[in-house]
């Protein structure tokens, strides 16, 4: 149940100059997504989300190794959108978006040529990597000559120290948390926002990662803040948006993730959610990219997240977002029933079914929480 | 029971250029500590530690607002070390150390003149602030002209993603954790190291904060890494030093701290300690600088730290470091007995009594843990 939404401008966050740059992202309507040699589910998380939420803005996917194949077959989104081998095949492109989110955030060598070509042609480039393209001396020079703008969405100068702020008591804070990385926290947050908006509620998705920011044209790249300002950046994000009735704060990582648990906790404590949506992928038993690390049970996560979140503000898990990509629809139904019975919580697969079940749970919870 | 120790060189960490710069810190033996208008217990944490662990290297404290008073009366360390109003009163100074660690890491305006004066005189400047002095265009220019070197110990280019590494099973990892910031985690780690070394054990203090780095001439400024590399930087710190028999990993923040819990957890999971020393200040009931935030009980912290640490590696609290600065020695004795009975753990005040009690506990624990 994908849907388009044009984001309404919110107040700028933190560094005004960077916010202004980020806000340009909503103005692109002829986007090419670069996935060169990385057009698969494992890597192309950013591409998948752009194809799902900015479908009408995407004119092509650029991957010279996959020409002739269908985008949809490769990454499950983007029906009818062509794969091209060069920007030269297209007219009037206004931006090239780097469509991957690799661990560590480095630019794969295979993508360098296409990025340079776009910049030379005066086309803007949007990237969510830790390697800031706008700080590459050569690319910067080329961009100045051609008039291209390079937007590194992870670049930030967040310097807020969290102060355990008193939030607007009328604004319900809902946060997605996960049993691992890349299980659909961003998509769950976004789908819940869209469902609530459909019902006429003033809900707002708050992006905390590079992909979310590319979709919303707004947000904080929480994993790229300086660690001392991690909690503070999350707190500021909520303070800047708490005029909405419900905010859906995009989660990151996992509270037990060997590499990212610090980010997860900083975001959790900084945003002080009333309610949590626990996201998981059915059938995933080990941490992504770390096959030697088993994932704890959902029951353990419910206990762990509620305990640690409540150290900042009373908080509980109110629903489960099940990512059923490895399951048939029938298997998915059985899985949802099983988990719902085990945890005593509503469960849904937002990708397949939309987020109505979770929206119901949130509105019910709202009555007791705010 | 303070003691001097000349650090032995360890392998460089992460960015070799920055490590080389940091390693110069051990070579300074005529240091002035700058605490201008901030010579008190609240702010001058870095000064206190330098006066305690590098006593023989410190020639003066610089604070034009406190001339004529005794350093020891103001911050409890530094017997006989003078307070001066200008560097001009001193000969042969080799470095000016910024002696404060304010929340947010900004340079107080009152300190600017002294820093500029030192740089103009060709004296090196060592700073642990988030405001990097070496990136200030004017100071950089002055330093180039005078031959002064500016060392920002928090500057780093850590890009390690934690991979849940298998550590050397012969190396015992001990980590100090706290019920708040600034309760003595660094001092507890350092005193335990010194006590173990006195007993002939190959123990090593691993600095994770600016003050610890200024004392050790080595370490990782964990709170200034990019958040995505927080756990990874901590993991790398251990990997680089696990040829020692026991490593004492300096803790940061607190697992429930509104502003710093993300840093605390990243460090805890990245360093995967076998054993934890819980540090607290007797009589402190609210979070430092956040009087509206109560601190949970020690019992709650034992449970919370053991639960969350063990998600990465089996871990338990093996001793308590009580900071008794608000108590008389008699009150301190009663406090230690009370807490020891309540938690069933050894308790000591490392500042007053040294760390023998905790060293005993660690050596006992070593028999079962490695």
C-alpha cells in the first residue's frame, strides 16, 4: 500500500545553511538513482525507499551491470522504471541520488565515474555516505565549474547537549525500534504517518537517517552526529516538531547491535518516546553482516527496550511491525498470529498490508498516554 | 595515594598522524594548566587529574582571578604549585594545557587571551574541547608563525565499524561505569592500574576521554567520534591493547544520563568488558547540571548495567568505587559498610584509600573469567 506524499516544510533544524540545502531535496522531480553494481536488496536500501515514496519523481535507475533487467525484479519496487547504463540516455535529469547505504558509509569505486559525469553535466548529486562528496577537492572544483550542487545529507554541525527537556504534553511521541539494522523501521514509521494522515490526523514522520531525510527533505542524520551530541540532536529534533499531534521518530540500529547500539540508545533517550513499535524481520536469526552474532528473542527485546527506554520516560511497546519479505502471504499470516499470541500485541506487515493495525494501536494508546 | 607514572608507548590507534601528535603529550615536563575563571571542582576536572597524575610536570596554574590563593584549597590537588596571572611570570614553559571539561566543550571567552599569548610565544597548547583550536584560522596562522603546536586531543578520524570481534581470551577487560558524569571513573581506572602495576601485573589504563588522554598520552576520545563509529572505536581500542594481561577501560557518562547514555552504551558494548566497577558519588541525588533529573539507586544500576552489558558479552559488577568528597572520613567508612552490605560487593574510595580493595576483587574475578 505505497503512497506519495509531498512533505510540508517544517522549521529548520540545527545548522540553517545545511537545512536549507537539505530542503532542496523536495524540489527534485526528475531523479536518477545510482546503484551501479549494487542493485540488490542487501545494498540498495535507499533506492528501495526512494522508489516506494518518490515513485513519480524517479526517471531511471543507473546500473551499467544490470541493463535490460527490471528494477522491480531486482529490488521489489519501481514497476516500469528503466535501468540505464549512462545519464546520457536521459533528458532533463535534475538530480542523481546515490542509492545505497553501506555499513561504514564509503563510496564504492564503481560509482565514482557516474558521479563525476553527473557533476560535469551540471546535475545535482545527493548522497547519504559518510564520505562527504562535497569535501572531495576535485568534485568540489568540478561542481563549481558546472553549477552542480552536491548535497551530503549526513553532513551536520549538531552541537545540542540534551537537557532532559520537558516536551509538549499534547504531542504523542512514537518511536520505531528493531531487533537488527535494515528490518524496516523507516518504512514502518513512514507507513504509519501516511495512514494517520489519511485519517485526518496531524502526524509527522521525523527522519533520523540518510534515506529518511532524502524522502522527507528534513531530519537529522543521527548516526553522523558527534557522539557527545547524539542524545541532544534527537531531543532537538522532537523539540522542533512537537507542534504536531503525533510524531513518528524513525529508529536506528538495535539496542544489542555490536556496532550501532550507542546510536540506538542515544536516539531512544533523546527522543523520549511514549510508545514503541518493535520492528523485526521474520526468519532473520543472526545480525546483518555478522553471521556469528545471534539475535535475541522478541520477548527479550520487549523487556530490554521497555526497561532502558523507561529510564528516561515511561515507555512501552504497543505494536509489532513484522517484515515478511522471506515469507509467502500465507506464512506471513501464520507468523503474525503466532507472534501476536506470544507477545499479546498487535502485529502487522506494513509493506504488504499497510499500517492500519498499528495506527489503531497508536490511537488507542494515545488516550492513556497524553 | 596518588602516584606518578611515565606511560610506556603502546601501538598507535586509528589515525597515525593524530596518534603521533597525541604521543607528544608525554614529552612535556614544564606544563602550565589554564583554568582562568574556572578554578573550582565543578569545572576543573582536567586540572585536578593533571595535578594528581603529572604533579612533577606542572609548574603553575594560570588563573588571573585567583592569584594569591592556593591551588590545593580550590581544587584539592597541587600542594605547593603556584597560581599565576600570566605566562610571562614563568620561564621555560613547554605547554599550556586547557584545564577544563565543560559540557558541550566550548572555549570560555575568558581563556582566549591566555591561549593566544601562549601561541604567540611559541608554546604548545593542548586542549580537550570540542571547539578545535587547531581549526581556528587566526590561531593556526599565529602557531605557524611562532612554531607552536596545537594539539586537540578530541580530534580524531575514527572510522572503525564494530564487528563483534573475538578478543584475546588471556586479556581481562575491566570497565568503569557510573551513576552519573564526573564521579571518578577515570581516577578509579587509573588508581586500579597503578595498584596492579605495583603488584607486578601487566595492567594498562585505556583512556577514552580528553583528560585520560592528556595523562596517558594515548587513547580514543570516544565522545568525539562520529556516532556510527562509536562502538567500533571502543572495540578497536581494546584490539590495539589486548596484549596486556589486564586492561582498565575508562568509562564515560552513565547508562541513564539524558545527554550521554549513547556514548556510555557504545563504549560498553564496543569494549565488551568481563567485569565492571560501578563508580558513584555519595550524596549525589540528581544528575550533574540537571537538578530536575533524579539519579536511580545503585541497586537499579547494578541490574541495568549487568543486563545491558551482557547482551554483548557475559559481564558483572565486581566492585564499587565510592567517591566520598562530600563526606568526612568517618562518614565515608559508614557509607562503604552500608553499600557493601546492601550490594554484597567490595567498596572503596580510591581517592582516599587507593585501589587495593578493588585490585583484590579484580584478581579474584580473573580466576573465573579468563
